[in-house]
C-alpha cells in the first residue's frame, strides 16, 4: 500500500510539474497573443493611414496632371493668340510704315507748294519784288505799317469746278496786290520804278465804287458795275433773269475772307455764272444793266460785249489751282495724321496685348515647372508609400501567421492542462483510498505487532532486503508508468505535430506556388520598371533639352523681334527720307520744267566752267547766290562730321574685333574648364565609388554598395544615386532602408570621402545613435583607423564608443546655472 501511495505521490508531483509548465507556457502564449493583437491593430492602423495617404497623394498627383494638361492647352491657345497678335502687329507696322511714307510725301509736297506760294512763283517780277521787299519791311514794322496784305489770288478759295470761270473773269487781276489805301499803292509803284523791278497793280481794301446805269458813271466802265448797295452789308443786288439752270452770281460760289469782302465785290460783283455762252449772250442782250457773264469753261462776255473763249485755260488758272492743291493737301495731311494716330494707337494696344500674353505665358510656364516638380515629388512620395504599404502588408501577414500558430498551440496547451488536471484529480482520489487502506492496515498491524515483535529481529534483515527490493521494484514500476505516460504524451503530441506538419506542408506548397508566381511577377515588374525608368530618364533628358532649346529659341526670337522692330523703324525713317527726297527732286524738276520749259540736265550741260569778264562773273555769282539761297541752308561742317564719324566707326570696329576675340578666348576657357571639371569629377566619382563599396563592406559584413549617375552623358547636370545591399537582402534604394541602415550608408560615404581627401579635422555628432552593438564595434574600429591621419571629435552617448576614445570631455552642472567641463585622458 505504501508503495502505491509513493507511486501516486510521484505521479502527482510529475503531473503538477507538467501542469505548471503548461500553465506557464499558456500564460506566455496568451501574453504573446495580446502583444500580437496590439501589433496587428497597430499595423492595421498604419496600413489604413498609409492607404489613405497614398490615395491622397495619388489624387493630388492626378489633379496636378490634370492641371498640367489644362496649362499646356492654355499655353498652346495663348501661343496661337500671340502669333495672331504678332501677325496683326506686323500688318499694322506695315500699314504704319506706308502711312508714314504717305504722310512724309504729303508734307513734302505741301511744303514745296507752300514754299512756292510764299515765294510768289508764277507771279510777275514786280509782284515778287514788292512781296519780297515788303515782307522784310512788314517783318520789321508789321503788316499795318507796310500796308501790304497780299495778292488777290490769295484772298479767295475757289472750288475746282469754278476755277476756270474765276480765272477767266479776273485774269491779271489775280495778281493785283492788296494795299491798305491808295497812298500805299503809290509808294509801291515808286519802289518798283526806283528799283527797276518791273510793274504791278495795287488795289486798296476799300475801293471807290461808281454808281449809275450808263457807261462811265452809268456803270459801263471797266469797274462801273451799275449796281446799288442792298442793306447794311453793302452786297450788290441784281435782277438777273434766269435762263435754264446753273445761273448765279459768281461771288456767291467762292469763299472770301471778311476783311477782303469789298475787294472781292469790286472785282467779282458783276460776274454771273451761266451754263453756256449762248445763255450768256441772251442775258447780255436782255439785261438793262450789263454784267460780265462767264461759263464754267472760262468763256466770257464782258459788260462791253467783248467775247473771250476757245480751248484750254489761262495762265492765271494755275494760281488758283495751286491754292486749291494746298488746301486739299492740308486736308489730306490732317486726315492722314488722324489715320497715323489711329494706327499708332492700334500698334500700342497690340504691343500691350502682346506683352500681357507673353506675361501670362511666362506665368503658366512657371506654374507648369512648379507643378512638374511637385508631381515628381508626389511620385517619389507615392513610391515610398507603396514600399511602406508592401512592408506593412508583409509584416501583417507574418504577425497573422504567428498569431494563428500561437492560437493553435494555446488550444493544445489548454487541452493538455485539462487532461493533466483530470489525471491529478484521479491520482489524488487513488492516493486518498490508498492512505485509508494504509491506515486500516496499520491498525491491524498494531494489533498483531506484539505477536510479530518477536519475529522482528529475525525478520528485520529479511524485511530490509525485501523492502529494498520492493522499493527498487516500485521505483522501476513507477519509472515504467512514467515512461508509459510520457510515451502516450509523446504519441499524442506526435499525432498533433504530424497533423501540423501536414497542414504546414500544404501551406508551404501553397506559399511556394504563390512565391513562384510572385517571383515571376516580380521579375516581370522589375523588367517593366527598368524599361519605364529608362524611358522616363530618356524623356526627362529630352524634356530638359527641349526646355533649353525653347528658352534659347525664345531668347533668339525676342532679339529678332527687337531687331525687326528697330529695322522696321529705321526702314520707315529711310522710306520717309527717300520719299521726301524723291518728292523734292520731282518737284524741282517739275518747277524748272514748268517755269523755264527746260530740263535740269540740259541746263547743267549749258554751264561749262569757262573764264569770262568780271561783269559776267559777277552776274554768274549773283545767279549762283540766288540759287544757293533758294536751295536753303548748307551744312559747312558736313565733311568734318563725316571724318569724325568715320574715325568713330573705325574705333568701334576695332573694339568689336577685340570683343569678338575676347569672347572667343572666354569661350575656349569655358570649354577647357568644363572638360577638366568633367574629367576630375569622373575620376573622383570612380575613386569615391570604389572606396564607398570597400568601407561599406567593412562596416556591414557581407554588404555591398555603389554609386550611380542619373545622367552619364551630362556629368555637369547629373545627379548621384546611392544603392546599397545589406547582407541577406536584395539591392534597394536608400529611401527603402531602415534608420540604422541609412546611417551605415551615410557613414560609409562620409568616411570614403575622408579617406580619399583626408582632412585635418572631422566632427561627428551622435552618428552612432541608431547603430546596434555589433555595428558600433565595427564603427569604432573604422574610427581608430581614420584617427591615424585625421583628428576626430565625436559627440556620443554610447559607452563602447567612449571606450575607443583617447580623451573624454564631459560637461556637468555641479551648481545650478554653472557648467563645468571635465576631461579624462584614457591613455
């Protein structure tokens, strides 16, 4: 019975130990499950945040792409509008140039005619002499002092259709000089007689009128018109019988200045315009008061019955024609000046609109560049977020798998705990039963104890040996039972493990299939990514070149536009000057031909340089002086100015040559510097790349790293990409590494630069903070190697890094507000 109790106690202790282990393991698994649940929740939140951020970034990128598309369309529309505006501006410039040329031609023609009118060309010598002499007098004393007011031809403005009629009526009266009174006319006649300058006729502003109906006093004299004044205006009133249409007083058909009204009435008051000569004859025969009748063709019947007519016009008609031409040219000039002003305003508006469009295009291009940079930044951020999302997804799957495994283990442990608790309860029941039986047996033994006491001495040795054997047997039995229980436990666990192995094998096969598909998909994606990266790099380089070409083309176009505008203005000025000179030359030839009935070429052939008498020479000198006066002012310093301009042109040409030579030397120097800088950059880059890989391999055992250029064709504009491969991982970009891996890569690149170009000092501020103990040891070894050539100052909180230093400096505050520096030499 005691052996059974011992066996039961042994079994109970074993069950308690197994139960305690199972409960402890269950507690650990439960804690790990809680940790995994929190980790799953955190990873899920991070995945949701990452997906939300990625969606936001993608939406923002799509909006930016849409904005870029709209901006490109707007720029295209504005460029079309700019081309149309430039075309319109060029058309307006052409019209303005033509208008300026026409305006110059009108001005030149008007100036020439006004000069002829002021010089009293086509008038008699006496009139020219009087007007020239009296103009000098009037300039000194005033018109009122000289008493000269001009000729009759200048006092009336005659429409073109009545010019021949007025010229036929007035004839030589058109050259009458208007004076203030008869005394001024007498003075003028004495002046002509004294200077032998010719003859002239003078009419006072208030001529004396004759009254009466007969010849002489009756009005039939040369100036007696037989009319009477009508009203306070003094206008003549006649009773003219109308014969057909077109009969009217000639003075009513012309415009006369009010100052010269009486002179006009004296000269034209009795003139009547009739349709034809027969109507004039009929009126002359029927009228009691005889008048002068004239037709539009210049056919005249005077008051005395003298009839004049025929073909062609009179010489005096040219005076009225020139006056009319001057009026027409003034009107045309004024009208053309309005056209030129309108064109100038249109050109200013076009240029303003062109500048506004160019400004808007510049703003759109600036916005497009900023949006392009933002789009690239968003693409990079989207790539980072996708990588982070994949990493979180992998971690979520790993945590989920571990959680499922632990839940399965937890279920197994719970079943084992229940089984152990049941076995413990059964063992306790058996032990209680055995203890009760033992108690009964002990009482029976106590009753027979006296009887067997005697045999105890003899049987002690036998009992001892039997007890030892029994205990050994019981121990063997207990060990056998334990082995059997352990065997059953192992058999159960083997069955469970076999099921788990089968499940895991199926899962492994499924995962292997998925991995194979993912590997194939990854290879394809990497190939597509490589092609896309290559295409993106090509398109980016092409875009950069196109942008540079566009900027260069725009700058060239701006220079060409400025040059074109300047050339257009110069051309307009040259055209104006050419038109003025051509008009002046044509006018000169026409004047000579009209006045002297000969050509200038013929005149020049008739004036060879031959010696002659002093009188002839003096006359010729006077003639040449008059010609020079008519030619106007001559610039005597033109030759000197030409020499100065030629000297300045030579100087500027020399300066231009020197500048071109200097520019060529500068361009050669720039080319040489660019070539040397590219060579040095390539050599230094290769050294840094090799040293970077070597240092990274020392810091990270089994790791690989290298540098790559983003644009190998254009080293000056190329960027540098850092690619590292930690041990056991694939080659990835610097953005996808952890904090410690990034720190190791940065330290490797920094130390590589220092090893290639050593510096006397190197300051490192807590660069070992993200490193673990193993990496800190390799970092300290590299720092020791660098300290042989460089003085290293290192700020750190890591004790292992402090152990590698030769001197330590600490800052402590023993008193409030007072810092103390403590140094310790480790050597």
